[in-house]
């Protein structure tokens, strides 16, 4: 399909990126419809001399033959995740050579900005907002090729809450944070055992502490990144 961008500001210039990064004065100038033929993330921004730059608008376009799970699209400057020296997903220059690789970038609490779009299992957009993201978990989760992530809503990113009920097992119309877990020690096994048990405890009305669970497909800058467990954070 063809994607059309527009601005209400006369004489303004729209610039856009397709790698997840925030558009700058050095990105491509929009001059006509953009043909979208595969999974793509488009970030667009309006520039005009004498005015502040607009906020960026992000569109994640995912091609699916059929969909059964919610989809969570994360878009950000790819270097924030994958730069060999500074990316939060990477080993980095100071990692120990022995498990669990203490000193690696993924052991840091560094937080990076990310745009999050949640598409429900019916294909409708649930929420779209900028958040902070950190690597989450202990020696098991952090060292897996698909790492667990902690998503945080904060004023500095625009909103300090997510106005959307992420989980069907508890009535929580708003959330401040949630996890995208790789299932920890259950990684590449059932991938849902812990979450399933917690949901059973909740749905049967047992009065014990339990955290909600929902499996989701995750995409980073348009690239499929596996099925993660969307979970409440224990706090």
C-alpha cells in the first residue's frame, strides 16, 4: 500500500526514517507516497525555520496472514539496542568471558527511549506512546539471546501511565509499567508455564499474590523478535 504523510503547517518540511530512529534534519524529505511492501516502521517529523520541531509520529506496519496474539511493536534508534559498544542488548567491551558475563551492557540499568505500540489480537491499536525500556531479570533472563525487557511510563516521555488494560484476568484500566519476559528458565521450553500458573491462581479467585500474564508477539523496528510473556511487574 501507499503511505501518505501531511502537515497542516504551510511551507513546512516533513522528514522521515525507516530504521526506528528519531528523524533529524539529515533524514529523507517526504515528497510523495511511501510504498510499504513489508514489515516497516516509519517515523516522521515536521521541520520549519523559526519554529520548534514537531513531535515525531510513528507507524508500525506488520504484514500477517493471520493473527492470534497481541502484537507489541517497539521502535527506537537501533544503536540504542545493538551498537556493539554501547547497545543495552549487547555484551559490550567490559563483559566477563565467563557466565553470567558480569560487566556486559545487558547487566546495566541503562534506560533508553522507545516508542511502544500495542495491537490487540483483533488487529486494533490498543495504545501508542513513548516509554523507557531497560533490560530486565537475573542471571538466566539477561543472558538469553532474547532478553527480558522492562517498559516504564514516565512524564519525561510524555505520559506517566498507560491508559489501556493490558491483561484480561484483572481489571486494571491503567498501568505504569509492564514486562516483556523471555520466560526465564522456561525459555525455549514451554515459554508459558509460570504465566499460566499465575493466571490459574487469579482466575480461580485464590487469595494469593499473582501477576498477570499474556503472551504477545514482539517486533523491534519491524523485525519479529519472538513471543514474549507480557507480565505485571512484581512491585
